[in-house]
């Protein structure tokens, strides 16, 4: 394998973290290692060997330049070629491969170049076992030439090389790495004097080398030597073709035949990994064939990992060797620290790459790597403040150098640019990302997305969430790794939320963690602001235990049951639980037992409404503090539901019911759609979606489609037809369809008063008063029957309930039954005054609906006549203002505290401002 990096020969023991074993010096490999490792540039190697064999003695060879971006294996190919020539009996008789250091920084004149060739030849011959006399002659020649005048050294060095080739009957294969750098040095040097032309020599290898043109530039003199001397074969390496640099493009235009080393493909990378394992070992201390088999087993078990390796390295052999260490170490538990050490090891190489660029190219590459995903030249220009045409030119040069590559722009057919070697990009992000958590961990997140398959990320996330829950992995860097892992999972993924929540809870439990410490793990003022709500809620929730334990009627056996019954209640809000906790120390035994019984009854009702274990699953999550049934933050509620209940449709449906009591927004819609993904043929989920969409402007068509889908899935579902009727009644010209929908709902469920009251309201608005009165009388009968049926059902004292008083209020008011209407109003208002949010909502609803059918004034008068006139004063003010020519003037004289609420109610009195009286607002399984 042609690579420019090599691990030292140290076995990798099982469980040992990655060692900084990588070097950038292929010449440190022994011959056997080089033969074993070199497995993926064999085609290029064979081609060069064939070229040597096909070059007749006495004929000037076609000189060759191996090109490829940094790390593509140019240096290793040259060294492997030298070894192959020495291994071949025929070639070694004809050619002497002469190798040099990768960068010949001291060479600035041709005289220095040819003296270096003599010096390298001496080193080669010493390694090959030459006699002491031959080595002494070469050393003597080098000293003699160094003592000559500067303008005579070039000719003398060429004469000495020609003499050696004639004497030994062998030709020189000059393996010149970094040819571009060497020629740049020669091009930038003024000759200290024109070299003296040498006298002609006898024919033979190198005979023409001593003839130089004293008036030519160094590059043209070098070209002249290479063009006429059959004894010298220049086989160089360069990261670019020489024609791209103006410094030597004239002298060497179209001079060399190019052999381009392209990025490795997946199959070649597999070969490379197996060769590295065979040579340097693999996990658990395996070596040789055993290590190769172990590596093959790992690669076959996770074939996608090789594709990830190709994406990370861009097919760069040097980086492949670096990442081999992660493969060979075995396991994934310590990949975070292994990767960090690996990137630290890569720092000298990557830093040198950045610093070698011009200021403008470096700035563009930095912006491109900060963006990570492909970016267009235009957008890169906007980010960098550099003109697009200049950006395009620089990107072309960076692409030629192998630093950037074209890649498809997301969502388009156009191409953008990205760093070709993703590990280079990962390194940049690690070193230069901002302090904010997500930016700081971008390097690790992007590496994970490349390195792990989706299934591996999920398994790892579950493992770490479990470990955090057990009180393990509690160091700061372990929390950061888990957060990065959660970022690597897609948005909406249940394990993304589970792991985030596990980190949050574990970090809170750590003794020295404060709000400021949490701010290092969670952007509490930004992307993770919902965790501020979670922190405050949990602090209050956890404080309940001590206060509830003060109830004087508890025993050792019953204390835990009592605390669990209150804390796990799905109907009680956190403030209501705190009220109970504050009152607990003064409870009589009767009060304690009654409340405990009511809480048990509540649980039984949830279990009855939601078949299976859904109620228990949700209660357990509430008790553990993983799910807040009255969560004040809708985004947090969404993440808790997905994280806690995953694919449990019944549990999600119950949680949705609770969620919808507090929020109606995009986060609720996302949970509704998750429920639909899990159970797309459950009618109630489609009805829930329709109900939610019906309350959003401009989405009536979507809501209608959802209701009709629900009715299609469950032809006996009266609720969907009722809700569809409400939706249609608010659309001009569709009252006939609305009426038909209400009648269909009433037919499907003759005991439900909601479709009937909605039909009555529609008929009243259409002026069909006689039919409306009939429907309202039917509403009264159905509502009273429903209340009688529910009379035996007890509820916790914090929610006394109001039955169907809101329906009776509207019906009796229409029918002229003032006293009965007042009774219904008092019952509804009493519940609202006691803190029942639904009752308060129904009061606003009835104000709107009664006004819509011409009963606004009647309801206002009724509100002023009852026991709760003071409480209802804002409603009465709003109804009066709605009937006035100038509503604002009608409220001008009201006290500020009344005027504010009246203005809020007034805003909701317009038609279509909320759910109709009969439209169900309940979420949950009813199909």
C-alpha cells in the first residue's frame, strides 16, 4: 500500500487506548514491512518497472513524474520501486535506484543537486555492500568537487557521475521526491557564474552529461542534461503537474510523463486494512495471519464501516493508516479519547497544510471547513467577503491540490465544495470551533455520523443512557461525549431525547453540579432552553416528598404509597400537588383516606379509558420525573413524550390527551403525527389531527381531509362527523354539508348531546328558529341524561367538574328558560372560579356562541343577575363592548384589571375564534 504514514512496530493490546504511533517517514519501514504493506499501488508499481525494463541501454528514457495530493503515497511508491529494482536480478544489473530525503531544502543550484546525487549514490552503494575502495573514490570525488570554484562544480559533478556509470556499466534511477519544490528552488537562484563546458568524452552511459550550456538558465540546463544523457532516469514525485507553476512551466512544459495517484476506493482500502493488520497487529494482541483474520471478521461484520472510512479519509492512504489504529484497537467505548489523541497526532501535518497556503486560500478553506456541508462558490464568497470570481479561482487551485472536492449541494442538482479529507475537516472543527456547546462538539458529531451506522449510533446511545441512569459515566468529558452522540442522531429520534434526558438527570445528580455547570452541557439560553424549565419543574417536583411525608397518618409501609399516589397523578397539575403537599401535615385521617381513594379511582379511570398498560407506563414516567403531565413548555413536552414512550402508541395517545390540555401548537402536531406514524389506521389519531389543524388559519382543507380519513377508517365514529360539521359551518356556502355532518354524528351516537347542540346553533344562525328550538330541547334532554349517568363518578376535590352545564346554559337561554339558564351559568362559573381551566374556557366559548346566535345581550344580563356577578363582570363588559359601535370606548371606563381581561375575551367573541360548543377537545384512543 502506498502510504506516507506508518505506525511503529508495536503490538496493539486489547483494551489499550490508541497510542500516538504514527510517523510520516516511510523510510523507517524495514524492507519486509514495506513489501507486506504495499498492496494497493501495485498497478502503478508494475507499470514503472515495465518502463525500466523497456528502456534500452544507450537510449534517453522518457522521464516520469508521479503526481497526487499529499498523503496519496508518492513517497512510498518511490521507495517501494527502489526496493523492487534491487529485488529484480535483471534490473539491478542495469539500474541503481538512488533515493533522497523527501525535501532537499539545501539544494538551490545545479551544482548542489549533482553533488547530492553523488552523495546519495555513495549511501546507496554502501547499503548495497560496495567495496571500501569504491566508497572511498566516491567520497573523494565529493570532497574534490566541493573545493572547486563555484562555476566549475556543476560540470565536475556531472563528469564524476558519468565516470562512475561508465566504470560500473549501470545507469542511475533518480527517485526525486518533491520535484516541484526542488525545481522551484532552482528557478529562484541566480547562477554564481556560468559553468565551464567540459571537453568531450568517449561514448558510453553518461558521456553527454558533462556538456553544459553555460548561457542557459539552471532549469534549461537541467532539461538539457535529462534530454541527452541516457544514463539518468528522473522519476520524480509532485503534488501537482509542473505545468501549473509558472516558475518552471516553460522549461518542463510537457516534459514528464505523468502517473497520477488517485484516491483509494473501498476495495483498495480493505486490502490496505488487512495488510496493516497482518504487519502491525490488531485488537487483543493478535499478530500476523491471526490479526488479518480478526480484521477481516470486523470488516465483514460492519461493511458500512469501510464506506465510512472512505468518506472520512477521502481515499487518502496516509489518513487511512491513521484511522487503522481505531479499527485495530477494537471496540467503540473509548473512541472519543482515541479520536482526540489521533487528531492531536495529526496536528503537525494538518497545521502545516494550512500554513502552506496563501492567506486568501487559507481563509476560504477555513470558512469552507466551518460550514462542513458542501457550499457553493457564491455562498462561500458571501461568507468570506471575497468576490465570487476570485473564490472560484482559489477553489480550483485548492481542488488541484487535493484539499477540496466537488459535492452535490443538498436539495439541488448543482455542485458545491467541501474539504476532500473529512478527517482534516474534523481536526479543524476540533481546534477552532466556538465555545458554544454544539459548535464545540461539531467535530465529534460529524465524525460519529461518518464512523457509525445509524443502528450503531442507536445501540451506543441506549447503552450510554442506561449507564448514566445507573450513576456511571459522570465525568465532564463523558457527558460531553454523550451529548455529541445525541446530536449525531436525527432530530425526532427517540434515543436522541432519551440520551439527552439521561445526561441532564445524571448531571443534576452530580454533587458539584450547579445551574452554571449545566450551562456547560446545555445551552440553557438557546437551543436547550427547555431544560431550564425542566430544572425548575424537577426541583419543585422532588421537593414534594418531604412535605407529603409530613402527613400524620402515614406508617412506614404506607408513606411511599401515599407519596407515589400524589406525585404520579395524571390529572393534578404540579401547583395542585404542591397544594396537597402543603396541606398534608394538617389532614385529618378521613381527609387523607378520602383523597387517597380518589387518587386510586383516578388511576382506575385512566386504565379503563386506555386499555392495556398505557396508564401504568405513563404514571411510572411521571413518578420518575421523566414526563411532566402538565409540562409548561410544549417543546419539552414533545421531547419527553417521544423519549419516554417511543413506539408505544397507547402511552403516546394518553400523553397527547394531557399535552392538549395545555398546548396547541406545532410541537403538539408533531406528537400527533408521531402517533399517526405508529398507528396510521386509528381513526382517533386522524380526528385529533383534524381538530388541531382546524384551529390554525389556512389549514381548513388539511383538517377536513383528516376528519374524512377518520370517518373512513371508522364509519361508526360520531366524533369525526361532529367535528367535521363544526369545521364546515365556519366556511361560507357549506352550511348544508355542515348540517348533514351533524345529523350523521347524531345518528351514529344518539346519546351524545354535542352534535345536537351544534346542529341547534347552526339552525339558529340560519334563522330556522322552530327547528333550532326542537334541537335545543333535545340537547337539554341528552345533557341531563349524561349528567345523571356521570353523577356517581367522583373526581378529586381540586376539579369538582361542571358536567354539561355549558350546553344547558345555551339551550335554556334560547328556549327562554331564564331560571334554568341561570342555574347552569352558576354551576359553570363556580367550577371556573375554583380554578377549572376547562370551565373558564367554556365560559368564553358560550359568550362567543350565544352572541353568534343573537343571545349576547341575554347572556350579559344573566351574568349580572347571578351569584357570581363580580366574577363574570369581565365577560359582561366584553359582551357589551362587542355590541357597541366603538368597542374600545365601551371599555374605557372599566378598572384596568377588568379591562385587560375583558379585552382578551372581546378578541375571542368574533365568529370562528375557537372550538364550537360541541367540538370535542379531547385527545386519546376512541377507535
